C-alpha cells in the first residue's frame, strides 16, 4: 500500500492494487469527510479503503477438478487427425482403464505412473484378429486378442509417450479463474529398451526368397533392396510417382514415415525394373505398380500388406527375416562404399543414431581388426613364423613318426615335446591372458 503527498494540490493521496484492480484517490476520513492532514491520517484513510475493497470482492471459485477422461478428450482433439491415431487410440483406452476416467489428473504422481508400468509389464501383448474387412475404430478394439507374450519395455514406452503428451497438454490448460488445471507436471520415465542391430538379408538368401515368392512380392523385394523402400512405401507406389527424367521416385509426405516429401534416386537396375512395372501397370489399366490377381476374372488389385505371402515364402526356404530387412540390405550395402552422411541421406533416417546401427554392421575397420586377430598358426600361404614353428614342429614330428610306422603317442603339455614356457602362459591355447591393446 502506498500513500504520498501531492504537492501541486496540497493533498494526501493513496494508490494501490488489489487482485489486479487499481484503487487511487484522495485520503479523506469517511466519518467526517475531512481530508487527511498528515501521513498517519493518510494511512488510516487508505486502510479503510482497502478493507472496503476486500469486503466487496466476490469469493473466488473453487479450483476446477480436471479428470483423466477430460485430459484425454483434450489430447484427442489435437491428435486424432494424425495418421498414427489408430495406435494412439489403443494406448489411450489402456491408460484410461488403469487410472480411471474420473480420477483427478493431479493424482497422477510419478509413483502412480510407476505403478502403471509395473501393471503394464504383466499384461499380454494384444494382436488384432478381426479379419480383412474394414472396421470402425470401436469395432477394432473388440477384435484384439491376447498372446502368450507380455509387453516389453519398448512397447510400454509407446504408452508412456502418449501419457506424457497428454499431461503436457493438461499442464498448459487453465480454468476460468486463470489457474493451471495441472499445477505440477509429473515426470514420465523412458524405459531402457533392448538395442537391436539391423539384420540385412544376404543376396543369396534374397534370391531364394524371391524364387519362392509370388510376382508382386518378388518385385517389391527387389525394389526395396535396390532403392531402400519401406514396406508401405513400395507397395503403395503408383505410375505418377516414377520420374524418368530425374531417374527416380517421388514420395508424398503422407506416405513416408517422417511425414516429409522425398525423392529417391534409382540406379540403372532399379530404373529398368521401374520401367517394366510402369509398362505392365498401363497394360493392366491400373495405377499401382504392384498388384495381384484377385478372383476368377483376374481383376488386379493393389497390395495392402504382403504379410501372408512373405511368411509363406520364408517357410518354403526355411529362413527367418522381416520384410524391413531388405531395406537393411540396401543401407548396409551403401555404408560399405559411402560416408556416413551419404548413408544417412539415402537411408532417409531422421536421426544419425539410427544410421549408426547400420554403420556398425558395415564397419570395415572393425572387420579388418577381427581378421588381423586371427591366430598365426591358422594362416595358410606364407612360411611359418617362429611362433608357428613352435606350435607345429612337435605335431609334425609325431605325424612323421606315424607315417614311418613308429608307434609314438603325443606327449602331454609340459613334456619335452610340448614345453610350457613362462613367456607363453596366457597365449591362445593356454591359460587366459590379461587383455591388452594391439601394438
């Protein structure tokens, strides 16, 4: 509270704010109507005005209780237009089931989130078995069935990402009085996931799978191997996406994982295949490059998901691979001949950390180091080194004796034939040595 003397008018004034409202005026005694003549009287007048303002101020409304259901309604409003909403819808239903729709969002503490994680780790993985017919999202939720596997931490992380996004939205919302609906944002952990390396398909295995696959799958595999397509990208290709002048394929933003338009260059072999597929599609009067024959009339239809054909082809040749491993074959082939930046560009990875996993598989320096670590005794071609002579000479003597018809058994370690010298203890074939870097 502030009072001051207005010298221009020779009057005492007050000027203060209360809950955003400004109060100012002359300091006048409300009982006598006389202006204050000193600072003490001015402060008394100001205190009376302040008390009157407090009495006239309406009582503040009680804080709004924001529930879990309301939080996910706000979340759905922002996310349901995205292409991954069908998956997020499953995560939202699971989170609402555990926390309860009427639970206040303020009760979602870090401890409560860890309780959800413990519960989620005991839940079976659900698989959609609703058949090929299109269903509404509500119908799809009814056709998920449990498997004999529990959720992995990598799966639970997808649920936690959804929860974290919803909590951040709630933390930014305010009620009618301007108060935050979620005053304190709880920490949503990210669980440690198993680190897997890409498993490229060798060209010989790829040829074997292609020989057992139907034409549409065979052509899709070859395009993925030559150009690095993902499964949904390659089986969604249409005639208008092929650019013969620029020698490549255009991908619309909506059809890519990163949701950005991309151009994929084609090598001569891939361009030859694309030319054949475009000519074939025009003869069949279809727009998609990869189609299959449906029904007795031979109607050509685009391939939605070659999952069954892929599984059948693998069973015929006795191999285990994902279709995405064909892209891994392309990326590792590029990594053998191109620098990391070019590999990331052609692989179309948003993060370099993803490309790094492919570079580890194609690491030429690591392969050279492994080959250099081969035991000298196992090398063939050049003459034996002094170490080779030590290891092989007693054995050669024994073999020579056997060939001459002399009965002579190999002597045990530590004998004259196989002396254990102190400087060789720890070498390969003896006691384990303390690892040391190569010189």
